[in-house]
């Protein structure tokens, strides 16, 4: 059984995936971690487990919230 956890904020090991809304960290019971691209569920052009670090990706969507604008 594996647990899914968000990878953002864990050191930037996955390149662009760390800031992508489609990225999910999958941890196995043996302690291994894998970066899962959830976009691969709907579009077979994207690998389920891309080679890391990802430096370029046409499907990257920034998951970091925009900074609040001063009034």
C-alpha cells in the first residue's frame, strides 16, 4: 500500500514538478519516493513517472498561489 503526499517544498529535487499542480509524491511502504504526473491520467503524451529533474514541460501549471496585491 502506498500513500500519496504533495512534494512541493521538499527541496526542489523534481525540478519543474515541484511547483506544478499536476505533481504528486508517491511513497511506498519500503520508503521509496516517486514523482507522479497526474496529467498522465488524462493525456498519454505525459509520462506517469517522468525522469527527474524535469527541466522543460509543456503541461506545467504553476501551483504556487499568486502573491497578494497591495491595496
